[in-house]
C-alpha cells in the first residue's frame, strides 16, 4: 500500500496535482451553488415586482367591435 501512495518517488507531484484538481472542482461547485442561489433570489424578486405591478394596474378591457364580429 505504501508503494502505491509513494507513486514510485513522484508522490509530491502526483498528490499535489490531485489536491489542486480537487480544490478547483470544489471551488467550481461552490461557485455554481452560490450563482444558482443568487439567480433564484433575483427571479423571486422579479416575480414579486411583476405580481405587485399586476395588482396595482387596472385591467384593460378589450374594445368591442362594431357588428358583434359576425359576418
């Protein structure tokens, strides 16, 4: 087992490469989670503004066409 971990004498390079890769992947996951939460919050705020705008604005009625639309 120790021979495997020593990697034929190249263990500092091999294990540091694994460590750097792991840290970068962990950082990307954390960045993605933070970005997703921020976008979710922005979407919720935009939807709340849209709902508030609908509640304040009166509804527009469709104009009635002359002749009832037939023929």
